[in-house]
């Protein structure tokens, strides 16, 4: 017999993984809905997921590849840039989507019970489709420029996981924060724009590490994606190994992820009242 | 195994009115800073939407929750559905719950009917395999077979509601929590829905918690009821007593005086020619609604507009009687009371309970406007001279008619 007990005096933090698992169908169908709807009535459809990174790549290649001549350690610039951009695109997508995700689903939140974490989690799944397309793009460019896969490829699953976890960590934080403070609706686009340059995407991280003082490097790696993008690229196409500053990024991801869930759980109790 | 489906102890829900609800960083920051200087924040006002709620519902019982708008019914349902957490107390539910606070939650206009069935079904807690197994049944119940692969945005609103309700009707929870979802759709579909709910509670023996303003529906569906008033349970009894209690609480308004700056509605009552007791009128008989309006100003108020709206128990407006309709503006002499009587010959209302809304204005400025100010009951009468009347669900009003034969 299924039994539900709700007590106003029970402890506020209770992450129920089993319940979350029981709601996997909902989580899948919400992701499916987002995917179906996103390109509904568009002429180019899923092709848009390719056009956006392609356009950014073109600009980067002209500005940083040709004009500034960033030192990529012998790797053709487009391959270098897209390797960094793939992980970043996913991160940016999840950030953009999660912030508004619960406000966007408020009709549901106010009318039905389900673990609210399903909402930001489903956004992270939707982003995987775009991520896969950019990865295909990357593979295509590697074939064209005949860039071999690096020997560090064994580390790729680890960095893929880190990409997803750091996106989720920030996404969960933002989805909960935006409910209470709509200010974050305005902060997110700014964060994404800023992050595109504050992350080693268009340039190698070494440039930063070598030219900036210690304290600035610490600050730089407080961007969780700084370590991830660097490692991600190293795993695929090689080049300089991630600096030890990366541990700052990794540690921060872990902290953000745990604290994000705690904060989300706290807000979850009053979500339907304040959304 | 326990035979208690839902047990609620000392449940309460508090809301804070004012700044706290949702806001910006600046507000939240500012209030924290203010908190440093002032020991208690005076600005926040507490409001208890529910307080000291205790009750038990046995397995297989259908219970109706009744109360005026704002009494706390919806808050109670939201807490029982776990949409929001209680501020005090606890509750226990034994069994799988489905709550229907609206139909069509999560429907997406860009998706087809088929996709929306899966989406909505999943949101309501069905498993994918379960929906698949019932899919054909859901579609045929809704009657939109032909358009099942068309995006829902091209559906009429009626079709959308039918599809949404069909999904909900095929839920198989042990406990069903339903809010006023029956207030949608056409009369025929509403009947279908009520039938389905009756089936669920009576034949299948499931527990149903049902909130509605539709007394007829509540009375026919439920055996027990809770009357909620101002956030507390006023009455917990069998449904007949609950409905009576509710109607009495509405009636308590009847004698209250309504005032504006320049006039007072001192009295409003129903007068039936045969002087039947307790606000009863027969179909086809003559009755009037009498008002005593006092002009409190020292000038003559000319061309005062008085309008009465008569609504049935479901809240549908049946009649509108208005001095503006037949140009009979009313003159109120200064500092005295005038008796105004609306006379209805051959009462065309079919048997049932009705509410009278009163509206009085002077020079297009509303003075008195009270919704459901008075209640009266129409009982069977000899409208057609034959002693026969159409059944309640066949008509809303009665009109005289003749039949001509051309041989």
C-alpha cells in the first residue's frame, strides 16, 4: 500500500531519489515536448542547432584565428575553437533554459504534484541533443583538417560527466533563484555572454595562466567551465594538459551541485506559493 | 491494513501578505537591512487560509467540500495534493492519489492530440504502458478520433476540454481529489463527467474528495461533506446537512442592510401571492421581489436604475430584470424610503434554488451591488394547466406555447 505522510514539522531537507526515479516517465516526456516544440513550424528545424555554433565559429575563426592569430599549438583554429565551444554550448543552453524553466512551467507547478527537480533535469536532457549535433560538427571538422584523436581520449567520459554536472549545478541554482528573484532573468544572458570570453574557448587557457598573476588565475578558474572546457579539449585533441588551477573549477562544481540541490529543496516547499 | 484513506491533524496554512511573497533582490536585501534596526518587522501581515483542520476519510467514501469563494477549499485541496506544504500539522494518505485541480494540465498547443494524451496522462501520474493500453478508450470517450493527429491549437475549446477530461477520466487511483473541473464543457459533457465520477466512487469503491459549487452534483455524488468557512471546518456531517448548512450561511446575508453614500437598501424579500413560507414559489404562480430603498440625501433622486439578476445554483444567470429595459426609472423622494416591487407573473423558472443579485445605480454611478443577495426556491407547480412539467435537465425556463394544426 502506497503511503504518503506530510508533516509541517519534518526536516526540510529530504532528497528522495527513489521518488525522482518513479517520475522518470514524466521527465522523458517533458524533454520530448521541449524538443518537439522548439523547432515546430520552423523551416530549417533541427538545422538551427547547427547554424548557431557554426556562426559563432565563423566569427571566432576570422577574429581570433586570422586577425589575432591565437597560438593553438599547431591545431587548426576551427577545430581548436569548436572543441572548446561544444562543451560551452551545452552549458550555455542549460543555463538559458533552466533559469526560466519553473516560471515557464508554473501552470503545472500550481496544479499538480511532482518532484520539481524534474523540470531543470529535463532541460539538461534536451540540451544533450544540441550537444550531440555540435560534437558531430567537431568530428566532421577533425576529419576535414585531418586532426587525429588525442591519446587522452580516455578522459573524455569524465569531462563529459563534468560538463553535465556543472551545467546542472548552475541550472538548478538558477531555476530556484529565479522563482524568488526575477532579477536572475536579466543576469543569465549577461552571464552567458561574459562566460563566452571568460572561458578558454577562443584561446588556450595557458595564455591566461602564463600572463596573469596568481590571484587573477584563481579568480579565472572560479568559473566552473574554465577547467571543464580546458580538460574537454585536451581529452579530444590534446595540447597542453589542464593546469592545476582546474581543481578549483572541479571543486566548485561539486560544491555548487550539492548546495544547489539543498537550496532547490528549500524553495520547493513554497514554490507553488511564490512562483 | 487500515480503512482510513485520508487522515488530517491540526492542519494549517499561513500566508504572509505584503512584500515577502516574491520579489526582487533589492527588496529582500532592503528588508534584511531594515531588520537590523527594527526588532520585529511590522509590515508583514499574517493570514491563515486554513487553521486547525482535522478530519478523517474512510476508504471508499465520497466526500464533498463546500464553502464560499475564499473559504479555503482550494488551499486544502492544494495541500492534500502536495502542491504546497502546510504550515502546521500533518496528514497521512493511504493509497495512490491522483488530483485533478484542472483538466488539461500541461497541454501544449503545438503538439497533436495523441502526444498531448501521453503528456497529460504522464503529468497526472500514469505510466506510459498504462496510457498505451487505454489509448483507444480515451480517444473514443473524447469523441475527437478524427483529429487525433492534428495539433491541439487547431481544436475548438470544447474539443480540448473533452480530450483533457477523457484522459483524467481514465486515471485509476485509489484516491481521487477533484476540484471544480466540472465547470467546463457543455451540459451534455458535464453529465457524462458526473456519470463517470459516480461510477468511480459508487461502483469501483474508490475514495473521492470533491470540491464544487454545484450543490446538485455534490449531493448526488457524495455521502459526507465538510463545510469550510473562513479557513476552519464549520460542519462535518452527512451531505444533506452540509448543503443545508451552506445554503443557510448564504441566507444569513439576506437581512443585512446595504448602504451607499446616498441610499440604503433596507429590505429585500420575496412575496408570493399565496404567501407560501420560506421563500418558496411555485412554477407558474405570480410572485414579486420587494425592496425598500431609502434615499438618505436631501435631494430627489430621479431615474434611479434598479436591476435584479436571477441565477441558478450552478451560477448560470437565468433572468435579468432591469428598470433600464422598460424605461421605468425610479424616483426616490428625499430622506424617505420607497417600496419597489418587481412583479413576475406566471413564474417561468423551473424547480430549483435561485439567487438574486441586486444592482442599483444613480446617474450611471453604482450605489449598491450585491451578488447573490437573496435566495429562493422554486417548487413544482401547475404552469401549463396540465399539472405536468419538463424534467429538470430538459429545460431552464418555462414558456407558454400553442400548437397550430393545418389539416
